[in-house]
C-alpha cells in the first residue's frame, strides 16, 4: 500500500514531507521499503517531485540496525521524531497511513488517538487511515 502512495505524484503536491517507516524483525526484511523509496527517488519523472520530500526510517526489533525497536516504542518514546529531526505528531499538519499486523495496527491506532489524530477513511478523510487490505 505505501508503494502506491509514494509513487503517486499527487502525494508530493499535497505534502511537504513523506516519511515511510518500516519495522521488521531482521534487517534483510527492510530491503523492500528501501528499494521502493530508492526507485521512487531515482525515477525519471517522480524523482524530481520526491527529492527532498520522501524519507525512509527502517528499524529492526531483533537485529542491531541503525534504528532498533518497535515503531510503537519509537513513537511513544519520541525517538522516532528525534532521529528524524521533526516535531512530534500534530493533528493540524500530520497525516498517517497504518499498515501491518492486527496487533500493530491497534497499537499504532491507540498512539494516534492519544496524539489527538482522528481516524478517517477514503470516504471521510481525517488525520489517519488504516490499510484494511492487510488487516487480517
């Protein structure tokens, strides 16, 4: 799901910054998001739009890696924002798309609600959406 978002030119017209977070147990599992982001940044047409806007933050839960830990822990502790050099989540400016396991989705949803973001859908946009296609 994130691949279609980062490959959509409209994304870069709507947002000043697009940050893809990807957390896996092992570093090799992060290759997919790394490839998608690199391909987008180097794309003959999208690259110009995405340069300076598209960023990736990969973290591992079981191996040593540049960033280590569950995304929920990194959000809750503020480390994600510190590492990226951005302020914490703000309902006025931030939009979030959540994809992952049911447990992870619920945990991230709880953090979004705690940060004051409202859940939306394609029919009724808000500050965050859950990718239902992978919620099983």
